[in-house]
C-alpha cells in the first residue's frame, strides 16, 4: 500500500527544496549540533540520514567529512536530492525497515522525520536504527515539542494534520513530541540519551515552535 506521507512529499518536493533547502544557512545552533555529531563519529564514518527530504542535511554531513547517504519515503524527494547533490547517495526507503545490514552504520540522523510517525511506530523506528548502528555509534534526532502549527497551537503528544500545502493536496500528520517520552522510548530500543537540547523559535524567521534535539549513543 502506498504511504500517504511519501505521496504527499512527492507533490511538494521541488517547492519544499526551494523553500527549506537553505535552512541551515540561518541556523547556527543546528549547524553546531551537526558538527558535534560529525566530530563524535569521526572522518569517513558511515551515516544514514533517515527522512532526508531534498538532501541538504545529508550534503552538510558529507561536507563535514562523513560518508553520508540519504533515505526517504518520497521518490520525488529522492529525485530532487540526487539532482541537487550528485556527490551523495540517496535511496527510497522507510526507517521502519532499513536496507542496511546489522551494525553496518556508525551513526544515523533523524532530522524532523520521526514527527511523521504515529506513537506506535516510533519505538519500532528507534529499534530499527539500533539494529543498523553499531554499538558505540551515535544517533541525532530532531523534533517539534510544542507551539504554533500550520493548523493552530499544539502541545506535546498532539498532532497537526494538514490536507493542503503550497496549494497541493496532501495527507500529512506532524506529531509534537514529549522529550521525556522519546528518551524512554530510545532507552527501550537500546540507546543511551547522552544529551538533550531544547530551544525556542527564532522570532519571525521560522515556524513558531519549541524544538528538541536528542543525541543518543548505541549501547
């Protein structure tokens, strides 16, 4: 069965890339987190960017010295990523069933991608990440906690479902997550949450949501 999340992102892939593709240029804190992630892993470490979208974060990690590849549900997003960043590898796939072999990765990134998974799916995604990342490897997860969604205010544990985005019909759920719940879920999947950072939105320059970044090490 076709996943509605992948189909929805197919419809907005080019517009998304044009609008979001330079986001790291304006987010020094996020660049610092990605740099720290790359430093922990070391040059040449093999990393999967899960839910890579148009590939800009994958490319950033590659520029930081990692052997970074991208995985996304949306063939449209993968097509855009391949065209914009031909030096990196991108494949269509799901973080719930990764093609990577057991322990074959040094790290994984889930940059605002687990927000599209339902509450009963995220634990499985964290377990799949743990399967593919070697012991001692690292995971960096980013997500929204609370704030003003495209359809009104939302708090931890709530979701915003949108049906239209950039004048295209979509069926997307954006889940706002509780950091404590995600910490427990990561621990149950074999991850040690080593660091957690929350920040408030930058005024008038981005969606007005509180964000959380969690850095976890594979046990």
